[in-house]
């Protein structure tokens, strides 16, 4: 079949089934085709009168069926780009979002480049945040924890693949396995923060629910982390948190109640206050 005809038909089909804008559906079909044919999107556009071989057609059809069932492209390809690196992702981990790069940048702004610092990442998932920070601050050491052994396996494989050696992975339910004698200069977390009955969860059904929801309001884990972090922070150390689009004010209030100073929220790529932090005094 000719690429142009296939692209037209399948983009329309995908757009209808997943209720996607046609431009997005078209882009996704191009990604699937480019992956199967091992060519660039530019090649597909330039040579859209080429025919797909029977073998490539069969492989493409399998991937397209998976996408029609709403499986995210990142799981279909088994990888996702984050902070300039390619992370392996499986259904055991949340797919890293571009917005979370704001958390990495906000943390990096508080980590020295010329002296060692101790960093803790809570609920590391694929390891995207921990590995990005560790890679950008080679003198620092990052401890990354997750309660999911399956997630830690993915995170460790990512650190090995990306050649980042200043990060250690520990199985821990938030702070539980971390001795209180440990003092960190920066603690970061992108915890689950979606409310349990949020309609938005329907679109995220392929991702681990434990990485997404936290109680009726979605605030349970954010609250827990804010409360316990001071025991593990060095004086003047920072806690930085990603949270939901409508949670910045309440997160700042929790930080204030827990006695943090320099409380601030920062906007993400869509101008939503998405990351908040405070300094331990
Ligand atoms: N930002 C993600 C989403 O809404 C949720 C990630 C999280 O709960 N930490 O798709």
C-alpha cells in the first residue's frame, strides 16, 4: 500500500477512535511508520508515494492496533525522551512528561555545580528526574527511591544504559527505608497527585495507578512528603514538588504550616503553576 493513502486512512481512523485532533493522529501514524520502516518523518513526507512492503505493513498493523486500544506511544516504542536523554519505559512506570523538566530545572538551580551535594528523589519511577539531575551535577550524589521493585528495575537499567553512576536506587515507601541520620541538600518528588475519582484518569488507564492517584483529593502523598521532609533536609535545604494544575495554593499553604521559608510556585510550559518549593530553616 502507498504511504500517502495509508497515512490518510489511518490518521482519520485513529482521530475518531481516540478523539484526537487530526494533526496529532497524523503525527502519531507517521511516528509508527517511521519506527517500522526505520526512516525519519522527513523521509516519509518526501517519499509519500512509496509503497510499504508486506513485511513492514504487517509490523505496522500490529503497532497501529495497539495504539487504537489507547496504549501510549511511549509504551509501544518502550522509550521516551526526557531532558535530552532517551529513557526506557514499561507499564511499570509513569511515562515522563515534558512539564516535569521544570522540576528538574528548579532543582538544578538550587544544586551547586562546583561542590558535592546530596539529593533525594522520592517515587523515582523510570528514574527520569534522578538521572537527569545526577547527569547534570556529576559532583553530587542522588538517592532515588520507589516502593515498586519493578519500577526500580527500570530506573536502574536506565542509569546503566545512560552511563550515569552518581545515583543509587533504594526500595522505600517514601522516607520509610531512609535513616533519619541522612541529611539531604535537596529533596525532589513528582508524587501521585490526581484525585481518586478524577475523570482524567480514564485517559491514563495504561499507566500504573499507584503513580497517579493519592486519596480523594490527590493531596495525601504531597502532604505526607511535606510533613516528613524536614527531618531529612539539611538546614537551608530545599523541598521541591510537582503537583496538579489546581494544587499550587494548597501546597504552598502546607509548606507554610510545616514551617518552610522562601515558599514559591513556578509555571510550566502551559503557564500552569506546576512546581512548588520551600526551604528548611
Ligand atoms: N502529570 C500527570 C498527568 O496529569 C500526572 C503525574 C502525577 O500524578 N504525578 O498526566
